[in-house]
C-alpha cells in the first residue's frame, strides 16, 4: 500500500520536473532571442556598406532580411507558445495609423479602383498607344511598390527591436553595437578620405573628394548616419559618468580625481569612439547634417538632465561636470576639424536657391491633388510634370531633399499626415519614458535625440530615404519605445 510519503515524494518529483522544464524553456528562449538579436545587429552592420543601401539590389536584400527575421521571431513565439514582450495594443494608435497608410498605398496601386480616381496620365498613355491601359491613382506603380517595400522593411526593423529590447540588457547591447558600427564606418571614412580620396569602396567618385562620406552616396547622408552614432556615444558617456560619479562622496579633490580616473579607464573607449565619429562628421562638411546633429545633441542633453533620477540623486556639480565634458569634446574637435564646414558655409551660405525653388514646385504639385496624392515614392515621375524655369534645366531631380514634402506629394495630405503622426507618437512615447523612468532611461533619451536629428535633417535633405539611416533610426526607436516603461510594468499580450 502506498502511504502519504509516496504522494509527497511524487508531488516533489513533479515540482522539480516542472522547474527543470521551465528552466529549459527559459534557456531555449534566451538562446533563440540572442541568436535573432545578433542576426539583427549583423543586418544593421551590413546596411551602410553598399552605398548606404541606396541601390535597388541593397533594397531587395534588406526587404528579405529584416521581414524574414521578424517572421522567424513570430514563428519562434508560436512554437514556444509564448506572448509578445510588447503587445501590439501598447502602440495601437501608431500601428493603426501605419496600417491605414499601408492600405492606402495598396489602393493607390490598384487598377480596380474607379477610373475617375485614376491619374490622367494613364488615359493620355492609352490615347497615345491607341489601346487600353490599366490606370491607377499612382503614376508609377513600380515605384509605389518599391516605396511600400521600404515601409514594410522599416516597420519590420521597428517590430524586431521593440520585442527584443524589452529586456534592458539586450537594449543596451543594441545601443553599444550601433555605436560601434557607426564608429567603424566613420573610421573607414577618415582613412578613405586621407588615403583614397574620390572613391566609394572601389568605385570612383570625384564629385565629393574634398569631404568624408565613407560608404554613402554623398556627405550629407553620411553626416546623418554619423550624427546618430555621435548622439549614441554621448548618451552612453552621460550614462557612464552619471552612474559612476553618483556613488562618489568626499571632498572636491577626491571627486575630481575620481572623474579623471574614470575618464582614463572606463570612459576612454567611449570618448575615443565619440571623437572619431565627430571628426568624420565635421569633415563631411554637411551643413544640414551637422546642424541637425547639434539639435539632436541638445535634445539628448536636455532630456538627460531633466530625468527624475537626475533631479533626485545627482548634484548640480556632477551635472555641470558631465555636460561640460561633452561640451569640451565637441568644442575642441570643432576647433581642430571644423574648417571644412566653415569653408563650405562661407562659400555656399546656409540656403540653397535651387532647393527652395524645388520646394515651391513640389508644394504646387501637392495642392493640385491634395487628397489622393500621386502614389507613394513617385517624386521622380511627378516632378517633371510641374518643373519650370525657376530650376535649372540641367540635371535630374530624383529626390526633393525634403522628406515631408515627398510624403505629402505621394500619399496626399491626409495619409501623409498619418504616416508622420505615427512616428511622432512613438517619439513622444520615448520622451515620456526619458522623463519618467528612474533607470535605463538612456535608451529612450538617445532614441528621442536621434529623432530630433532625423526630423530636422529631413526638412532639408533625404536622410530617412537612405535605407541604412532609416533602419538604424527605426531600431533605436523600437528600443526606445520598449524601454519607455518600467520593467515592472507588464506590456505583454
């Protein structure tokens, strides 16, 4: 006969087995997500290599790589019967806006829509060919499909970062990895500038031989990428000094000694990386890129010194010392390497008459069809329809050098505003997290600073239309949103 002791032993055995299975599942989950994270980081490292992923071939590779990683992550959750670390309803407003934009792009490209919605160019084509031609709202369905592909790629990057970076350790690993990647490309840009001027990788490019542009198609695009890297370095530097110096007590001399020791040891690698990235940024000579970086850096510092943890724990002297360190780093580097930027400003000033004329023409085209748009990603096809003598007849304008105007031209005012609003809402989530979190707020601060940079430069350039910059920014934004809430708050579905 089996007595009570047998039942107790059986329950204990079952409990131990349950704990072992739970540990096994936890270990398996960690391995899968770690592998996906490193594959994700490798993808982010690859993106800038081939002309900043500006070419069609690079677009295609990234359009397969990042959605495939997202699909693999979803499949792994399904197999393990686990929930998303961050549920979709946590970002329901941005997700709904983005979903509406994607649906509208599909409608713009559809040939089954009523003919009265179609752009007149299709009827003109049919008349010229004397045969029926399927029409659509989009004036170039192939370009619109490519534009949609870019949107889906960027959304996949955001979703992967959002889910994997709910864990603070993985979020910081992503932050350090992107900083290291941007530093490597900045270092290559400096080496190429001094040893192989006028070349992108092994291709000739004499147009920008006087500036640093690394593997990107032009110095302005590289400046946006390097600026994001510099903001990350500054965020990590501020975090390091604030965390290390917060525990230091004693006389002022002892604190100064601790500050110097920290700079020579733990801070050396970060300061060196920031220096290399900043030098490359300044030697790019990009007026818009450097100005946008300055605005992003200002946003980062403003959020960092206003976080709850700073207000409660850090002394005024510590905040001043940390901010002064960043200011000295920027100031000394600018004095040493800022002559390229100053020379370009003295030569060209701060405005470009050609771009202002283009902005006027694009605005006129938007007002011609404010609701329907011309199809997402069709600027190169639409601009010649409205081009006038205010722009030189030489050369071809493939891009407006103003991302907002292109978005409104392609999607129309309503859905263009939806796309912009979806990003703004996510950035505001990062700002809220930066101001309210008591720890791990650096990631949200950096994401918000990078958003200021990207948003400002998009007014005068094509930063977010370079896929390497777009996916890097979306990775930071995903990590920032994931860390905007305390780890004690359950965000899973």
